[in-house]
């Protein structure tokens, strides 16, 4: 067929005239417009462009066009996403393929569970407590001795109990310095009978946070390591290299024990690679969320050996960005040992992480079996690898790696990934370039329509984000934050529907008022290309910035492009519409199922974190933003259906009703954020510190002394849900900041003051621990370089915090901690975290203050020391116990006694 060569403007004018003056033109019989091919739709601008449009993009008042039926299309898309979600959930629930347990040479989850139950039965195991330093260590040594008796003659087992002392600085949580004294490591070396010059390290920690049995964090990992040690030691196949098992006893003290090992233990020089076993949740699959630095051979080792892989470079780049306020021993081995490794962690059900609910019975035996199979296989692979001995020679570049529904892992060097990405980009450039830059007489308006479509898409995304943020702010202002914490579907019904509703609304307006004379099928083509272009732009940006996670954008470009090229071009006949939708959705299977797989991981990690992210970050704003971003991604290749369907009125009405009803229910307080359900608890976390504070002036006299229970809620709701149960905790006892004291004059256990600024101080009698702290100035001397050196001595419980604030006219130039250079926390004050084992000498340290001005009537520096009693009888007080019992059962109040003393020098 030969199309007229008249200008597009003339054709548009004629089409408009026909729409105003005559009946709708009928499609030409010689050729039908294509849904996915611009040449017919763009060149011919068939009769579809001349028909009338009803409000909302409907078809009232005109001859029915070839558009897709609204209800059928919406139902197909909804069922498609639900089916993919069900597939993702199924893959996550399938932990292991069951075999015969207890076979020789195989990991036995039952035996590992016995270890786990014995360790957790000891109770909370804080560093410095007898439970941690004596009972757990004794149990580990006892089990290791039994394993040694059973070991094969091919192997030799050596055991060492290390008690290191040291100090280091770290920029975690805004920056602070850590000092440890006489903490405990249990180190086991399994090696060939003739010895080994190189080793791979397996690391876990047996200590726990206060008031938690620490089953997942990290007793289960130590149990897995004990069983892996048993299996390897009884193997009839000799290892080529040694395997060092480090059971460290002070990880919860901000990674102290791993630092003591890697910087001081004689076996540390043998280590060429490591595997770190951690937890950010309870059970499920253990995720490889960090590897390297560089050393792609380590990823290949995991890919080759792991029986049940679950790994993603996306998790690595998210974690290392600092978005998640957490860190692991991986960082210590990487930064202080310059050793490459693999970091694994359980991530499911983070709601009970670091709480009393983290018990052994909540960890499925299948989870233990799965972790054990993987760790055993990877350690065995590394211990027999020829690369381990010269691992530094293979330190070149990063790896792109990701698992496919837990079935297998795809991994390739990042440089190869960059080449693949640029090839995909060139394919898109050729595809779009051919259409955008055709001669004007053929396709004069396609570029304009494309650019307008791009602008409309970006506007729809921006307004969608603004809309959900407005809703989130309104919910926060009504005091109903975290309504979705115990009912996640509420966030989808509120923020998800608001996001997709705004996107559909903007495109419906464009379809009705702007694209009034263009074929629906042609517009579907345009907006498919717009989505392809946007994902390609993300691919270019991520690849150029060197992100390994650019592979996600590559998936979202290559598979839709292939779908575009192979799906049949014609669906105007009624009988082929269902076939078109089915084939189109089939072509989108891989990007959409992988997107849902990642989205699950994102919400599995971030939703529980938002329940402990402090009082300053509105969690609804964060979650709404994430949901809006997910909606934009998932809707990108479905936008064209807005233009291909006859109407969107019913869809928008349904979404509006769901969003409005959910909003009203949320604002009325229908959805309570927390749960005490024994099977699935989601508690509110509260810290209670019964403390006595003493403030001294420059002359050493006490100028202020008070006592009370300092209360910190670790989420945005503060005490709003607690006050009805405990009326005395209200705004009348809100704590105020001591402006002249470091960190507001409170005994922070860690420097998280910038995250928690809403706290309460309930008056209470003074505390009188049996082992009171002692802090004194030993000496004050002038240095040859005109600074003042102050030397202090402190004794007290196993955990203490030291705070420093210099006055105007003074600076802190040096100290005896860390690497000698003082490190400030957020806010400009200095924070030192101190801990010791059962037996430790007095802590002596010095600081140097440089005076800029000689006249300082208020002194040069203010220092304070807080003593935290996290175990033993001194941990409790009658007032603390009485208050803790008043808290409802859907809370987790973690309590201890502390003292605070401030001095000016």
C-alpha cells in the first residue's frame, strides 16, 4: 500500500476535521495498524486517531475501537504479578532438597541443633560475663576435644584460647574508637598431619547482646562451624591447606574479638581467605551479601561449591553503601588484615533479631542443614584450592553475581559485564535510532511524540512519589507511623495503590487531552519505547559508574527488547487480544520475576530495620519512597497498556477506594504496629537504663547529681503507644539535653544519639552497684610542643563508655587510643567504647589537648565516663524490675543499670 506523503500537520488537521464534522473513519482494509510496530501506526495514522474519546479514556459515543478490554487486561496483569510472587515465595520456602541425614562425610543438622540448644541454654552471653567467658568457652572446648578424639589420622587439630588486648578506630555509626582488654577467642586449627603454610578462616561469634539468647546471632553459626569441623576432621581425604575456626567472644562489642585475632594471633599470618557467618534475621536462607574486596576467584569458589546458593551483588553494594546501619567482622578482616572473604547472613524475620525471642526453636532444622551444606562445601573447596596459596595474585576486578531463584548462581567478571552492557546499549541505540531519525516524510512526528511521552512518564513518576510522600507525612502527623509493621499488606494497599493510581491518572489525562488524534496502538508503541529508553539510561549510568548491579537494568532492557521483536504485531481482531497479552507477559517473565525476587529481599531487610531506626527518621516516608520506586519499576512496561485499553475508569475507581479506605483505617488506628503473637512476634524495642549522674566543675566539686530511669524507644512512635499502659512515661518527663556536656550528658552505650533524640527520664532512687566505677586523673603535664597531656585511670564493669568534648580555644590533638589520631562522632564529640573480659587490669590512657587560647576560665576539656552493668546482680534494681513488668507484652524492654560521671579539666 502506498501512503500519502502529505505533511503530518495536514493529516492531523484533516483528522481533527473528520472528528468534528463526520463519523469516525473506519480502518483501511488493506492494512491494520500495528501495536508494536511504528511504521504502520506512525506512517498511516489510521482511523483510530479520528474517533471521539469519552472522559477517562472511555469509548462512549464512538464506534468501538480495537483497544483491549479494561477489566480483562487489569485482571491479567494482576494475576500475572500474583503468580510470579507465588513463584518467588515458593523458591524462598524451599530451603533444601532432603537427603539421608547423618551419612559419613555429610553435614548433620541434628547434631548441629544439639550444639545450638546447649549454647542458648546458657542464656544471654555478654562479653565479660561468666556465661560468655567461662560457661560457653568451657562447652566449646569440651566439644572440640570430643571432635579431636574422633578425627582422622590424616589431620591434626590444634586449639588455642586467646585473650587479646588492643584498640582501633572505626567510622561505623558516625565514628568512634574501641578499646578491649582480655577478651576471649577460641581458635581451632585443622590441618594436614604434616602441617600447612596457608589457611582459610571460618568465623562466628558466640557472644550475644544483653538480654537475648542470641540463637541466630550468632550461636547457630558457631553450631554449624562445630559440625563442619567434625565432618572435615573425620574425612578420609586430606586437606591441602589448614582451616582455622575462630569462635570469637566479642563481636557484639563492635567487632573487637576479630580485631584481636587478625592483628595479634600467630595463626593470622596463615590466613589467605575467610568466610564470615553472621545474622540480620532468624533462619531462612543465608545470603552471600559481601565478597572481596575484588578476588573474583572467591565468588567462583562459592558458585562451584555451594549446594544451595543464595547470593547477590546487589546486596553487597547496598550494604557497603552504608544505608543499613550495621557492620560485621568482614570489615575487620578486610581493613585490618587485608584479606578477602565471603560474608553470609540469615536475613529472614529481622523483627526478633537482638531480642528475647531469638531462640533456638525458631530456627528451622532445614535452615541449619542448608547453611551447613554450603559452608562445608565451600570450606572444603577452598582448603583444596590451588588458588588459596597465592590468592593475592588473583586480586583483579570485581564480580557480577546473582542467584536465579536459589537454583544456581550466574557469575562473571565486572569487565565482561560492562562489555555485555554496552553491547545491549548499542542494540537499543540502533533500535530507537532507526525509528527516531527516519526521514521526515515517513515519520515526521515520532520523535516529538516520543519526547512528549518521556516527559509524561517522568512527570507521572515524580507526581507519584510526591503523592505517596504527602500521604506518608499525613500518616506520620496523625501519630500512626508503622501501622504496616505488623500488617505489611497495609503499606501495599496504602502507598502502593496511591503510587500506581497517580501514574495511571497522569497517563489517562495525557491520553484524553493531549494525544487526542493518535491511534491507541501507536501510543502503546511509543510508551513501550519510552520505558525501554529509561531503563537503558539507567543501564548507561550504572555501567559508567562501575556498579556491578547494572546487570539488573540490562535484564530490564534485553528481555523486553526481545519480546518487542518476537511478539506478533497484530492484535486488533477480537480473538487475538488474549494471545497478545499472554505472549507479551511471557516475554516479560524474567525481568519481572527477578524484580519481585529482589523486592522481597529489600523489604525482608528494611521493614524490620525501620522498627529500630531511631526517633528521627520517619519510617513511613522511607517505606513509601521504596514502594513508589518499586511501583515505577514494575509499572514501566505496563504503561503502554494504559493506552492500549479502552478505558481506565474502573481501575482508577478501584484503586481510589482501596487507598482511601486504607488511609482512613490507618488514621483511625485500626492497625496496631506491634504483636506479641508467640508464633510471630513483632515487638517494640525499648532501652531502660537506671542511672545515677554526677556532674563536677573545674574545681572538682559536685554541681549536680540526679538519678532516674532513662528511656529510649528505638522507633519513630516514641512512647505514644506505651503511655496508656504506663501513664508516668509522658511528655512531662521528656529528657532535656545538657548543652555543655558531651553527647547531651547521657550514658550512650553506642554513639547513636543522632538517631534517637526523643527520650524520657523518669526520676528514681540512686543506684549503688557492688562494683562501683573509679575514674581519676593520674597526671597532667606540659609537653615540649605546648600541649597538655592528661593521663587517666578507670576501673569498673565489663562495659564502659568514655566521652570527650573540647572547649572553645582547645583541640584534641593526640591520644593513646586507636592509631593515635582522635576520631569524632557525629556532632563533634569524641566517643570511646571500652570492654574487658573477666579479669582485667586498670584501664590507663592519655589525651593531649592543644590550647589555642591561654585564657580559658571554664577549662580546656570536659570528659565523662559511663559504666554499664549488662550482667550479674549489679545489672538489676528493684525500680527497674518494677517498671519493666509494667510494659505490655508486645514490647521488648532491654534494661540495665549504669552510672555517669562528668569532669572538667
